[in-house]
């Protein structure tokens, strides 16, 4: 050892331990983030594989529909690769599922909290395809809009209306599906 080294051996050890302590602290955070990202990719891959199975697509068929190679899609399904937003969109389109769901599962988007719980449930339902989800949400929103309009109309009831039942003095209109059932039974 040189004179400088001999005079500060504890400082060197202390310096190393501070660096090691800082590395351990940041390494622990980085390790947790890495584990979280790996779990997210694994969940994404499992979800894509599950949706592919429900659609009864082979890996090769889905890869062709999405415009990616078989090995790349296999690596995505096994959680080994993080696909880009464009690849996720192509996979979602091929599977006829929500690309937003894939973005959330991949960590690209935060989960939306500004939509009613029913819409969230519809979007998460893995048994529905994208077209079915969109149709259900459209119907749900139209009913909500209709009810909000009726609520505004009820605030000022007309002269012939019975305020206890909220009607306008006319019998309630049958639901379109009920009208079809009535017509079919006649």
C-alpha cells in the first residue's frame, strides 16, 4: 500500500460501502420495476394466447393476420418480448378485441377510471369480441342518454301528466325488442 492508501483505508471501505448501499437501494427499486414489467409482459402474453385460443386461431394463423413472424408472436405470448403499440394494434385487430385493453395490459396506457363500471366490465369481458363490446356500450350509453333526457323532461311535468308515475298521460311505448316479440306472436 502507498502512504495515501494506508492513511485512508477506512475511508475507502466507507466510500465503497456508501456506493454499495446506494447501488443496493436503487438496484432494489430497479429490480422491483423489472419484476413488475416482466409480470406485465407475461400477463399480456397469457391474455393474447387466451384470446387466440378462444378465436380458435393457430399461432401461425394469428401471426399472418397480424403481420408478424411466428417466432416473434411466440416470444410475445411467452412474455419474452415487449411489442410496440403498432404490433399490439395489429394483434388486437386480428383477434377482434380492444387494442386499448392490450395497451393497458402492456403498460402503455393507464387503465381508464372515467368510464362507468358497466362499461369497464364490458371492455374487460373476454368472451365478447370488439364489435360486440362496441354494440353493448353504444346501447348502454343510449339508454343513459334517454334516461337523462326523461329526467330533465320530468322536472316540468305537462298539464295532463300524473306526477306520481312520471308518464305524459300516454301509455308507455313498448321496447323495440318487445314490439318484435308481440308482432311475432300475432
